[in-house]
């Protein structure tokens, strides 16, 4: 399957039915799995055999879908979680613990920022946030001896800053830590972070991978390229015996699959943020059309962004694939063939004007969601990022007048007409 193009992988990877088996990925809706002997189940608990015994840890439906996502990203192994938030939490917590430190881009989703800056801080994990536009020297200065990872977003939500993979991967690897990248907006159709030095990729599958606003989920993909065993003092959870699993050493027993195996048998065991098999099945259906939809999303967004350039009621616009955009050079370098369906812009008149504009949209709906087949929009400063202070909003690249506009797969002329009509009211 690795030799097939990504469009074929969207449809075919992760599950190959045998003679007489279901054509679609089967939904294994069962909490538990039967074994003939206690010894057989005991071997599963000892991690001596592979298999399933309780769906809080793992489920066959989920694993088929995870395998498809891993194939799309070019990774070695993957796991599904109940949400994108859970994916980002597990991805970091799998290698960081009380007393650890993480370097993160400040231009990330507000919920992720809060997870890192507030909730995980309560767990004793400290984060230093740096601008995605920082110099290599400024980035290097953010590291500490106890730094365990670097985190960023391919296309930041909602500022749409494009991560400079080369800069962030180089810094991470020079300090012997992995680069973790949230690839939700780009998807592997528009960017494959492993090809640019990232080590771990996360997704909110709730967005483009589902594509229909029908289910919540997340995913973590490991490239298998980071050699944890070289740094046993920095990553003891992977490189020293886990007494909760009879002293297993993940790097020795599972090799390239060590990271995902630990996240599954330890974090999922204890925290239980498993994705429901029905949700995984819906994600699998969404993945089949992912390549087709991402082309339409990206084309529509570029048409809308180009149109808004000529409207005197728009104070500014950001879309990485738009020539002249601040991040256009990075988009040309890392994003292909498009930059997702999400654009950001400001309406002259600030917050009040933005609210008036949004109230008069008819085709586009106001909702917390983003990145699905239907056009929608959001005012982040008063919703998804409302927990941030003014200074934190500025640091995250979220101005008070910013409107996040997610172009669906409708006819672009209808989307543009809807925007133009709503702008008449400000």
C-alpha cells in the first residue's frame, strides 16, 4: 500500500478484507473479548501476545482506522483518542511528567493553549511559549535541561501561521527531543510533517478527517524515526522498566512502536479516552473522500480570499496560499496542493462590526466548529479563545476583530455572494 498515491490510501489503506469478510471496516461494538483460557488472556496482560481484551484500551475498529491515518501520514504506528484535545494531551504526557518542560508555539488553538498553560501546569509540567516567527536563537533560548518536547501546529488555529518545520525540527533535535505537530488543518493531503522533520503528529479527526461535523475524535501518529533509546535519562518512561507492566521496557520490546504502545497500554489503560467504535467508523467514511474534499476546500478558500482583497470593508486578510500573505513562502515550501479551507480576516469597525457581519450571514453558520463540508464562521476572541487575556490573545495572533471563516465545499460563487450581502450591513 505504501507505493499507492494518497487518494488511493484514503480509500483503501488500513483494512484489507479477506475472502467473505465485510467490504467496509466492521464496527466491533463490544466492551470485551472472549478467550479459551486464563493463560491466553494473561499473555495479553503481560504484553507477550497482541490482541484485545477490553475496549477501554484498544478496539479492532479503532485500530483499522488508526492504521489508515498512519498510512496517510507515512507513520509507523497510530492510535485513536476520544477527541483532538485528548490526542494532544496524550502525545505530550506520554513523554513528559511532573518536573518536565515543553517548548510550544504560541500560535496554537486556544483550547490547546489552555490545556498546556493551565491544566498541565497543575500537573507539574511547565511550558514556554514562543512566537512561530521567532529567530532560531530565540527558539534555542527557550530550551531547558528538562525539556522533553517541542509542540506546534502546521497551520495555526485561528491565526493561520504556518510552522517553519525546518527551524523547529532542527531546534528540537539539537536538544535531543521530538517535534510534535498538530496537523489538523492541513491534513496529510496538504502536508505530511514527517517529511519535514516532525516526529509525532496529532489530529482532531473531528475536523476535515470526519468532514461532516458528525463525530468527535482524535489521533496520534508516530513516525518511528525518533530513537528514544539514545536518551534513557530524558525518557525513562520508555527506556526503563515499567513496573505496572511487569517491568517491560518499551523501547527494547516494541522498537519503533514503543511510543504508541506505551500510550495505549499505559495512558489509555489509566485515563480511558478511547474513541467509540461507531465514531471511528464514521471517521473511516470521511477519510475516503478526504483528498477530494481538501482540494475543493482549498480552492474555495483561495477564491474567497482573493475576492475579499478588493473589498474596502475588510481591514486585513490572512490565507497562507494567497500571494503576498506573510506565510506564503512557508506555504509554498511545506503545503501542497493547498492551505485548507480556513481563512481569517478583519472587518473594519472592530468587534461590533464583526458581530453585525456574522449576524447577517445566511449560507455560512456561526458555530464553534470548523473544517467540515458546510461553510461556517466564528469570532474566536469571544468564543474559543475567550479564556485568554488581551496579551495572550496578541501572543496567539488573535485580534479582537478576527473572524475565522471556514469555506465548505459549496459552490464558491454562493459563498462569496453570502459574504458580500452580509458586508452591506456594516
